[in-house]
C-alpha cells in the first residue's frame, strides 16, 4: 500500500520579501483561516501561498490608497 505524505509540507511555500522601513515594526502580522503568521521584514522568507496572496493584496491596496491621497492633495 502506498504511503501518503503530508500535503501541507513546506515544499509548496513561496518566497516573499517585505522591505523594512525605519520607524515601522520589524514584522508584518497576517491571519488566514484562523492561522496567524508573523512575517519578518527586510529579509526573504518562505510562506504558504495564501499568506503571499494576502501580502500582495495588501501591497496593492496600500499603493492605491497612496495614489488617491496624492491625487486629493494635488487637487486642493
């Protein structure tokens, strides 16, 4: 009989890099499906794909908010 392996193995983890900005915290908190992760900034770390997706969505939203804030400042 074939032996089954744990499908949650770290083989499917992906690398992410969050730049460290002076004055901010040294890590980023992420929670996905009631699992909590603390991702260190300033170094490449391996995380599950769903955590990488949350971080990427967060980056996109922050960029969008910054762009809108700048547009509003320029308008006034």
